[in-house]
């Protein structure tokens, strides 16, 4: 009666060749299955979304917009963001922490209140742009006296964030 799992050194040459051929056949079958999946992925993963393309619109329309004319306002905005997010907190922290005898709560309140500079500047810029006569950034059909509720709640949010908790 032959042993089912003989160690390799006990196998004869023909047994090793047969075993090797079976292993190669399995590997070839796996590679073929992988190749078919890669060539036709929808055979294994059917598409869940049907796309219809319109031949009259092969590409999206070009945008009539250039950032070159707005580089000053972009530079101003990002410089304010950099000052507000990087420079101001670090300077305030070290100046207030090591240069004064303020409590932890006071240092936190002052630095938190000062961090909203960019938000406050942008808040007033937006309010002015919406309020001025002939503004083109309002909602279509909106009049000058329409009120944007988010602009009304901003001061309350800023007060809630910057007021110290005692």
C-alpha cells in the first residue's frame, strides 16, 4: 500500500515529475483565470452604473475664467491665512505664556479670539459685496435688502467661541 504523503526524498523521479506537472497545470489555470478577469472585468464584476455618452459633446465646454487677473486677491487671502494660522498663534502663545503672568484660561481666550481674524475680514468683505449696489454675487433675483441668515449668526458664533468660560 503506497503512502499518500511521502517526503520528497522518498519519491521516485516519475512521482516527482507527475507532481510537478500537476502543480504547473494548476498555476497555468490560475494565471489564465487572472488574465481573463483583467481582460474582461465586467465578466466578474458587472457594472452597476450604465453610462450614456452624447456624441455631440465629446469634451466639456471651456471655462471663461482666468486666475491671472485675480493674483493680487489670491495672494492677499493666502497671506492672511498664513499669518492667521501659522504666525499669529505661535507668536501669541510664546509672548503671552512666557512674557506675562496671565492664567492659562486668559492665554487660551486671547489666542482663540485672535485666530478668527481671517474669518472676520472675509465676513465683512462678503457683507460689503452683497450690500453694494449692482452686486453680481447675489443669488439670481435677490434684492439688495435681502438678508443672508448665515451672516446674521456669524457674530453670535464668534462670540460663543471667543468668550472665556469662567
